[in-house]
C-alpha cells in the first residue's frame, strides 16, 4: 500500500512540474500553499432511509501546494495545477435501530479514507489586476488517489455486547481512484512585499465538490463488506456510492520573479517589443513641446525626430499607483492617433518628484511608463514603434521645493526617435 501511495505521489508531482514548466511562458507565475476545511458526505443511489436514517459528514483538514499561472489582458484567466491531501468518507448512524428496538444502544458504519488529489482549477478573475481586492469564479477537475484508511462497523447492545468489524481499505470495497468536479468562488487580496516585482496575494475560496465516479471498488460484482453487514460475510452491492461536500480554503501566493537589487539603471533584457532602455542619469537638454505643437509641425511636414512632448498634469495616476485615471484617456487617445497616422517611433519616459526614496521612485516611474506604453498598444499603436524608460526623480524639469515644481516634475514624456 505504501509503495502504491509513493507511486501516486511521484506521478502527481510530475504532472504539476510539467504544467508549471509549460506555463512558465505565461506573464504571471505564482507558487503557493493552502490550508482549509473539508466536510464530506457519502451519497448512496440505493439506500433504505428507514434502515439508515442518519448520514453524517466526515470533517477533515486540507493541505495544498500549487503553481498559479495567469494569462490574457489584466490576467483575467488563471490556471492553478495543485495537489492536496485530505480525508473523505462519512458516518451512517442508528442503523436499523427502529427495527431492533430497545435491544440496541448504538450502531454506526464509518468510512475514513486519506486522499492525494491532483486538481486543475481554471479561474476567471474579475476586474483590473491592479485592484487590491479581486474576486474570481472557477471550476476544478479533480483526480483523487486513495492512500489508505479504514472502515468500522459496530453494533452496541443494551447489555454492552458488541459486534461488527474493522477492516483496512485495501481489503474492502473502496476504489483506489476517484474523479470529481468542484465549482469555486473566491476573493484575492493583493499586497506588495519589498524585494518582489509583483504583489503577493492572500485568498479565501469556497467550493462544492461533486463526485463523478462510484467509490465501490473491484469487489462490487462479487460482494463486499459494507453498511448492510455486521459480520465478515460478503454480499452483493447495489447502486452507487459517491462523495460530495463543501470545502473552504485560505491560500497564499508568492510571485516567481524577484526584482533587481538597487543599482544604477542598466539595460534590461526583455522581449523584442517592448524594449526597456534605462537612460544615463544626465538629462539631455532639449526643447519641450505640447502635443498640439507636434501636430502642427507634422502638418507642415517638419521633422519631429529628437523632439519631446512633456505631458505635464495631463496624464494622471491614482495615488502611489500605476493605474491611469480616466481623465487622462482623451489625451492618450489623441496621442495614439498621431502616432498611428505617422508611424512614428516613440520612447515613453516616466518621471516622479522627490517624495519618497530613490528606489521607490525608480520602481514607480517604471510601472507608470509601462502602464502608458501598454495603454497606447491597446489603442492600436504598433508595439514595434514603442519602448519605455524610467528615471525616478533624477531628471527634474525644475526644483522640488514647491508643490508647483513637484507637479512639473511628475510627468510622462514622449521622445520621437529615428
């Protein structure tokens, strides 16, 4: 039995590793752990409720390990290969007590099986991935492997005489493999951790497991020990026995990618588009133009290569975040039309004021420049014509001694390239 359990564990871990390797090409990857509560019930298709009136749940803890990979815009679709350990079964009490009358003090049949599950939840995440709280719905196919356990059948008489049996699952009518599906509902709370590129998350999710396969084992056609027997005599089984139950889990996810250590900006290798190219800390002194002035130059067929648009106080973000405010959308839409019409190559540059540490402002300017870059791509600008860079507070337009000066320095620039 132990050898079979080890084989099943090795096979499950291999499946998780394959899924995680394939998913590593996706945009967001998390590894995590979970723990929770599982309440399971045995559901019989053919049972006399007069003889077996009380069908109670078996309660169990759940331990899980998973890798979560998210895809699509705003990472709205996520797949979470995971394996979990828990117990399934149930207890039927007061068996035939109504027929046996006062001669019986107590009767019960109890099944308790350990399971190693391989699960593949598919989740649809609602809202923007920058939201601190994000709900989701999903469904999880489940393959469970019984790792051992036992069955107890006991009859206690008024005279304290007892009859029944105790049998290990590998000698009983328990199937070794189990299939189920579980609809899910959950919520994630994202929180930043110093040194990590993406936010970690805490999650709370509820699911209802629906057993798909009969848990009676290979002895079903030839007879087995079960509810109807108080001795070791075998008998033919009728109907099916499936599991169903409620599960509540708390999970924590940690992003795979760790941010770079604090260093002077260096060229960061990324995919061909976009190209992230941090610039030297010494700012080139160039004229600063508005979008309207650039449009006039283009209409006069003048070259705009080397010129820079300084979008001061027209592109705004949520406080301490890289979420673009809706009031900035019209300006970016006009800019996108200009870039699409001219097929111009532009570098998006993110700048901040000097409130906060150098490391914090470098990270914030990077996220904001990327957010503007990504929004222009969604508006139809050719991604091959866009790149972005970030400078924190190292290239101010003016001093940071006044609120007016800090407003000037909190800006996004667009430099036209060759």
